[in-house]
């Protein structure tokens, strides 16, 4: 008996079986992204909630205005002047109303008004603007008739000076904040761990894009990690200071060109027991803080960044970015974050101290790879020189042309 032919095409059945096999394969969930305390641009990733004493912000009004966003600051700036003009316009209108200057039946030569040509609220508002911003068009002025008008003029002048000082100072401080200068202080996207002078070092690169220098610049490093004390207390953000390897005794750096800042991983370092395989599983964050005084303004500035475990590369080293060209040191910022892979032991610094033979083997492999690279370069140069010499010895081809039959002798024949 013949088998009954299926209605579903065979190609669809095979594709369905393949899809089911793929679907049956075990799925691996990706590791959740680590939350960072300091963002790459230097902002703090911390949200303040349930603050009950909101009145403390009003006790320091100037700092509150500076910390506000630009749209709120400009709104407060505009409304402060408008409200003051309207308030004193109401004062001038009431003085004119109390003195009888707004009465249309009053003869023009009977009594001298307190303020000339103030006959409505609109004219009082224009006079308030002229007094506070000292425009003085000359159409409206105070007379000697009312002592209260003279006192009001003094009060408005003093109030206008206070408002100008506060609001203009707030605008100036917002435009000259310290973090504005920090926008041109750059850090490398990744940090590296490699050997330097026989020791494992944690390194990153920092540079300044402006020609104006940062005076007395200093670099501090901290490790933020989750830890538990011996009593069982959980510390979600345990901050540990780590020393920076600076050959200068003063602790400051001369940031005229990009520098590679290093931290020697020794017994005092919190990275002492971390190996290359343990690095990705560690929930740690290295915070870098650069502080200094701006040369042009004299304001102290601070630039911050951080490196989580995913941004720390083991066995790499930064390439040089400073070269000498025509007696001038040239900085190529296109290579600022470039790295090159180098021979580095995969063990921790503790194991490296306990077993010095690992370091010797690593140095031997590094020397061997360096010699191999030199041999390859020399062989490539030799081959290139041989190709050039053979190309210069090539005999040019000579072409022979036979006379055609269209000449004068052919015509005679």
C-alpha cells in the first residue's frame, strides 16, 4: 500500500525541526550590568530621596539658585525683575493717588505733583523701570512736594542693587562653574593591568585638551566595593583609598601632555588577590579624581571618572602619543585610548610574589616574542629592499617596427 503524501511541504517540516532543536538548546542569561557610583562623565549616580528638611535649601538661596537648571534660573531671573517693577509701580501709583495727582478735575497750577506726568498705572510702571534700571528718559521725575516719594526712591534703588547683585552673580557663577573646565579634561575609556618594572600595575591615561594649564593638579584613586564586616554589617559602598605611583615627592602632576597614571598592586592594594579570571566576577569600581586650580580663572576644578570590572583590561599597555617633530613635542590624541597587548601573567599579584618563577617565565616569553617581532621586521625590510633592487635591474623591452607597404617605393612597384 502506498504511503499517503503529506499536505505540508517537506522543506517546511525540516525547517520546523531545526527551529525546535535550536529552541531546545540551553539558554545562558547574561550577567546583569553593574551599577556604577560615578558615571563616565563624572556625575554621581546617587538619588536623594525622602528629604524631610527642605527648608535647609532656602537658608542658602544663592547656592540653590546656582545648582538649579538653566531654565529655572532664567525664569527666576526674569520674574524677580518683573515682580520688583510691578511692586514699586504700585507704590508710585498709590503715592500719586494719595496726593491727588490722578484727579482729572485738579487744576494744573494748583499743587505740584509728587512725580510729574504720572497719571495712570502704566505711567507709574514706566517710571518704576526708569528708576530701577537708571534709564532716565527725562519725561517723569520726582519733585520736592512729597517726602514719602523721596523715601520710596531710596528704597527702590537699594532693592534694585541687591537684586542685580544676586541675580547677576548667580548667572556668572553658573557660567564659570568648575565642572565647565573639567569638560576638557579627558580620561581613557578603559584601564589596563600589565607589568611595569616587574610589578603588576593598574594604569589609566589622563589628558588636558586646553593649552591653559591646571596648577597643582593631583590625582586620587578609590575603590568602591560591596563588603561585609566581621560582625556581619553590610557596607554597600565601602570606599578604600589606594596610593598612586608618583615619582614626584610633592604628589602633584605636570599635566602639559597626556600622562599614564599607575597604581602598583602590592600588599596594601585591594586588587592584590585578584587574578585575571577573577576580575570579571568582581563587583568593584575604581574611582579616579583629578583636582587642580584653573590657571586663567583661579577657580578650583575637579574631574571624575570610574572604571568598573568590565572596563579593566588585563595584559594591555597604552601606546605612546607624544613624538618629537622638528624640535617640538607633538601629541596625537587619535591614539589617546589605543592599547597594545603585552605578555602579562594571569595570576594575582599575591601569587606573583609567592612564586617569582612566574615572572621570570613571563619575561622570557616577552623577550622571545620581542625578538621574533624584530626578526619579522628585518625580514620584511630585506624583502622590500630586494624587490626594489630587482625592479631597478629590469631590462626595458625593445620594440621593432617594420616598414609598411604604403611608402613611396611600393608606389613605384
